[in-house]
């Protein structure tokens, strides 16, 4: 599925839609270049799962931030500075999926490995003044409704 995202608010709405469908054991892969909107989408999903006031900083330097959702924890990973999947495992990626759900920026560092059979891939790209999201669902995500 492809969706035009005319502005940052549309990217945030997609993040909120992802949050509504997120389940324990899920992974969301956020792909795209620098400034494509990955953190904006993740922040909106985190705020939808916690509180609208949640700070939800980018985990660029901390590598992972965790949040207590109402039903399960959510971990936000930024793998940009990692060299491969072994380092992601050292950060607790597998445990985070087992305990809750994960949002992963720069999943390319996993070298094709998906930490969950239930993975939603969202690839964001600049398109004119906005962006375009290309969404690919795996596992149970195929049966979920991402209405904005």
C-alpha cells in the first residue's frame, strides 16, 4: 500500500493509526533517509500509546528508549550507529519484542532479519512538499486496518 503524506500532521496520523493496531510481539520497521519522518511517526505512535505530553525523544544517542503502554511496553530503537544485527541483540531487541512491541528506525542494520513474524514495514520518502509512505505488512499485520 502507498499513501501520500502531505505534511507532518499526516505523518503523525499514520503513527497514530499504527499505534491503534499495535499488539504485543509486533515490530514496526521505519525506513527512509535522514529527515524522512521516521522519528515523527514513531513519536506520534508513542504518544498515542502513552500520553499526548510524552516527550519521546529520538533515541539516536541512547539507541533505545522504552515506554510503558497501557497493555504492554513499547521500545523505540534507532539502529543508525550500529554495524550489524548482533549489536541490536545486545541492546535487548529480542527481549523487547517478547515483552511488548518495538519501533525500529534504520532496520537495514538488521541485515534482513525481522525480530517478529508480525512486522509492519513503513518506508518514508520525500515527495514534493510532503512525503510518501510505502507500507508492507507481514504476519498478522496483513489483517489489520490502518485507516487514517
